[in-house]
C-alpha cells in the first residue's frame, strides 16, 4: 500500500471516536491536542466521569452502542472499539459517505494511518510504516526524538520571524528558498542552542539579504538564552502539545 503523507488541520473538523477503551482514549488525547471543532465519543461502557480529558472541552460523550446516525455531520472517524462487527460496519458506512476513517484493528479497511509522532515546540515529526509495523514506527520515533531534542527550538522561532520579512522583499521563489536552505544547513541552530549570541548574529547577518542584515540582532532577540525550557501549558498555542511522543496506531 502506498500512502500520501499529510498533516491534517482539524480545527474546522468534527471528529467521532468509536470506542472508549485504551486505544480510544489514546485517540481522544491526541485529537484534543490538535484542537478540533468538536469530538464525539461513543461506547456502551462509557463512564463519563472517567474521561477527565473531556472537562471544559467540546466533547460529547454517548454511553451507548454505535448507531449510523452518529456519523451525521462528522468529518473524521476513528474506529477504536473492541466490537469487530460494529467497527467493520462503521468503517463501511464511512466509506459509503466519503468520511475519512481510521480503523485501529483493521487498518487496511480505513483511509489513513496515524503515524508515530512527537512535538517539540512548533515542530512535529512523524514516521510511519504504512501499517506494516507500528512497533518499528514507534522505535524510529523514539530515536528521532532523542537525536533532535531541543536542537531546533530557537531556530524554528527565528525562521518564523524571518519568513514574512523575507517574503516582503519580493524576491523570486528560488531566491527565498535558497536563503532558507542556507539558514537551516548552517551552524545557526547550534549557536542558538548554546547561547552563542555573537556568533549567531554574525552568521545570520552574512546569510540574510542585504535589506535585512542590519536587523539581524533584532531577529535573534530572546533566542540565545540556553537552555530554553519547553513552554508551559498556558504558553503553548492552541492545539500545540508538550514535547512528548505518540505511538503509531
């Protein structure tokens, strides 16, 4: 099977999760971190008091078996229940209605896999095996998370600051891409992580187009304080989660 990798913005999507067991709750936690428009959780054994993740969020809990009407208005469905027949029926209905569906216990029947992934500040890294081996995907995610760590935290903030300023110059797309490639391939990330402000500013000034060079120090403001702690829950943007990983499923 060949899969097309995408990052899905669910902020305008309604999400249905069928099953509130261990797998379903893992899906719920992951989905809520992406700040969906709404979430509906369906399970006949659902104990709403045991779903603290739903507190203060737009989560509808339905303590009953899945019904086809649950699909009405939904954009994305996760089938994560223990009832295989009900799951197969829900997956088939999703296909008929053109609703994106992930089926935990029969991934080939669904439309997409959830890759093993982790977040680090504004960076999201995902790896998948097209459903062949979630265990290997999880292992690779752990390896990548250990290697990347906090290395690119400050660089990503800098690139976010620079992008609109660079685009305002009206350079060709090729020229814009060349500047960004030079920035990410330079030792700039290491200088920022180590708090080497002077080296970072000198390097940045040499890589920026002439109209932006004088403001190199301004763009670096607050980025050379090493080590940089991860943001608190209050400081994170809506939908951005703490720098920990999620297994494939």
